[in-house]
C-alpha cells in the first residue's frame, strides 16, 4: 500500500505527477537538473509486448510539470536510455543501448536546446552498452558501460566526447573474470571517477573504481564487504571529495547498502542504513557540497519493494522517509542543484503496470 502523506510530509520529499508513454509500462532510470525549474529524465517504455520491444523515454521538467519529449530510436528492436547529463539547458547527453541483429550496441543522444539527435559512437566489441555519462561542458563528457570482447566475458567500456566526436578510451579491469562500469562523475576535463564491479578469479563480484587524471584511467583501491559487491553510482564535488554508492551481499546472503567516500587520497567505507529484512540497494547519488548528498534506491519487505533515500550531512548518512505510489516502488536516479532542491526518478507498479515515479525535495 502507499504511504500516507502524514508519514512523509516532514521529510521534505513529495511525489510529483509524471506522464507515461504507451500503456505497457514506463520507467525512468536517470535524471539531470540544471536548476530547480529545469531537468531532464530518461528511461524507456514498452512499445510492444509480443515480441517485447521498448523505445526510449525522455521527460522534461519546466518547473511546473513533467512532459514527454520526442526522442529518436535506433533500429527496430529495444532501445533504452540509462544515463543523462546536462551541463546547461542547451546541452545534454543521454546514453544507453539499442538492440541489433548482432547484439546490443551503444546509443548516445544529444540535446541542443530544441531537439534530441542520435550521435555516432564506437563500440568496443559485441554486446555493448552504456550505463552512465558525465559532462562538465558541451565539449567534454565521459560515458561508461561494458562490452563483450572476442575472448568472451565482460569488460569496462569508456568513451570520451571532445565536442566533435566520441572516441574509445583504454580502461583497466580489476580482475580476469570480467566487469562493468555503472557510474561516472567528472568535475573537470582532468578529474573523473568511474565506478562499478569486477569479477575475481573465484567468481565473486568486487567493487571497481577507476580515476581519470586528464591523460589516462587508473585503478584505485576500494573496499568490498562481502560477495556480490558493486558500486552503482558516484558523485564528486571536487577532485578531493566524492561519494560512491551501491550494495553487497552479507554472510547471510542479504543484500545491504554500500557507501564509500573519497577524501583526495583514499576510499573509505561509510556506515549506511538499511530498511527491511530482504534487501536494500542504493542506485544513485548526487552531492552539491561536501556536507550535502542524497542517495536513492529501494528496499524490500517480503515480496514488495519501497523507495529508499539516504542523506549525508558531512558527518553521517541517515535514512530519509520518502513516499510510495503503489507497489514495487524504486528510485533509480537523483539530481540535486542545491541542498534543498533535488529530483529523484524511478518507477512503481499499479494494477500490474509499471509507471514512472518522480519525487521532489
């Protein structure tokens, strides 16, 4: 059941009406805001159920309402946009993948202030896909994901935008069993962090963090707490301050939230809260200062899932009560432009149909 308004009103988070495309289900996976009155959110919606085919979904926030925007699709198979970054109201990049006869391929779309357009992008191998993007200007972006090389397995994938074209960049892998980059955050052309996971020789998933110094990507030492460790997102406010979020499986095989903090020299674990008894996951994080971050995800109780929001005040992470719209509620992305101005996006189910979910702080 949905949480009553009395239960969450004091937390500052409230549900904002958002549209859906089609009737088969709509999901929002990422958001990027330039101000309290200007945001983009991306995801996908089900175009056909048999065979199942999804198209890109892009929505725009004008300060008073969310509206679906026209966006191109590649090929005749499934399209999905999983990440978006807007350095200004006239410049955005959205990334994801589209299906082809040879397997998934990278998809990048660009916003010029009036329309979205597909951009040519390279692929690392087969089964390519981009998960996240971070732009510091209209001429400088990094996009991350994974690809399958000819030898098999998955490998981290990084692409760079210089204002005229996207190019592949060499990136290290933490182990020999494959891996993927799930999040990226850049504060300048010479400072980025990318996070995800790698699979070690024992087949266990461990956290993966890579750092960009303006000329190359290098591995950074990070902590793993159990099995199935992964960092889903990272947010940096400077080269000396970042927060990365994700999850791990503990000794009882229960999924728990995972947060790591960068102080300019080392990554360290931060204590985070978990709700429910089945699983708790953080999918995205947005920081506006070293004393203000919001992280979003979901937690499960029995067969249902509920929105999860944690807040950083510079000293500790604490749980923030958040509303739910139906059943199977989840927050996939968040973007903050100030300590008290954030938009979180995700989805929920109503009568068995997945619907977009947007919450405002």
